[in-house]
C-alpha cells in the first residue's frame, strides 16, 4: 500500500544502459538531498543490456518534512544525463486518474470499484465508459460518473475519438479494459501506449471467440487462468504484467468453470492495476519488469 499522506514518500523509477555505479550514483544523489531510502529494487537484463530500478524514499530528518518533488525532479537531471536514464519521479501517494471501460460483464468492474472504495487501490476513478448502458447503476452506486458511448461498425471511429477526448480533457493516467468487448483500433492503441491495461482468459489449450469457458469445458481442461497485459495493436499480445492460474477438474460444470474464471480475471487485473499505479512496472521491449 502507498502512503496516505501526500508528500511524505516519493518514488523514482528509471531505466538505462547497464553500467557500473548506477546504484551508487542514485543513492548518493538521495543522500545529498537529505533523503533516506525506504525500499529499493533493481534488475539488470543481460539480454537487452538494460538496467531497471525503483527506489522509494522519504525525507531523512526525524520530523519527516514534506518532500519537494518538483525540485528533486530538477536536481536529478545531472545523474540521469550521466547514465542516459529514462526516469520518472512521483509522489508515492499521488492517485492515478483512471477510466474503467466495460461492456456487459460486471465482475472486473465491480472488483476494481470495490477495491478502490476501501483504499486497496490508490486510484481516482474519473469515469466508467461502456458501449452498453447496462452497468450505469453499478457505477452510480460507487458515485462514479458513467459514460455510455455506443459502438457500431459505422460509429467506431467517433466512439474512440470520444474516448480519447475524455482521456485528454480529464488528464487520464490509465485506461483499464475491465472486460470491454471491443477491439481498439491501431491508432488508439498507439495513443494509449503503456497506459492501457486489458484482461483476458488464458487457458490451455487456448480458446478464442464466443463462449470460451464452454469450449474449455467441452475439451476437459485442467487449468484455467487469466492474463493482464498492456494494450497493443496486436490483439491480446501486449507485454504481460500479471497472470493467475487455477486448477479445475472433470466434476465442474460449465457454470462453475466460468465462475472460477471470473475470480482469476479479477485477481490478475487488480494486481496489474495496483502495480502499475504504484509505479512498479517497467516496459522492457515486448516484456515487462515488475517490482512487486
């Protein structure tokens, strides 16, 4: 969980070509700024030669002064330039502004709204967007605005333009496809690159198309699962953030299989959203580095 008092902790995430002295330089910078490291994780990928790091830190003084994150961002420039870093620094308590997208299946939407309402997810859910009106009352029950944006083959371009307008106007940090059963166009995927997360079932063997759990039941699968990943133009093939698996057996009905499927979808998506919102996920080509 992130701190509930703004300005007390900050998070620095970075990636750069691997080289000696990166950790030392980052730690030295924080010491010079009178900060103390609360948590630190790093990973060096031998395949790409890239170094990744996530550091959470606070003011080192006993009274725990509020950090001046803006000034720290300006001061870190020398270190970042020396190592060619791509970096981000944020207040750890800062809530990400989120749009949740859904069609008619409510389980992932309800799970995310509930977790947010009890403080488990550090989100500011700006709106629920759906191509159907069915879940308006669910959103309103959590006091979240509901936007019905119908989608047909003839109106798809206008619908996605309305979504992107919302993202820009409301300064949205993250779009979550919580069982939104529409394929986003390549252009929209590019505009949301690295800030849109989707969830889909993942079963062995894989079943695509309608009624996947019915297909799985008919084939007698023994494992079902779910995959949460970043949205890309390649359908359901974006960089994976989290996966959840569950063993099933011959005694389960199609309905029981689908119910278990909904559970694993909720768990995988919630963890992916939490890790992203806490700045624990870094893109590494077609993969991710997750500092969970």
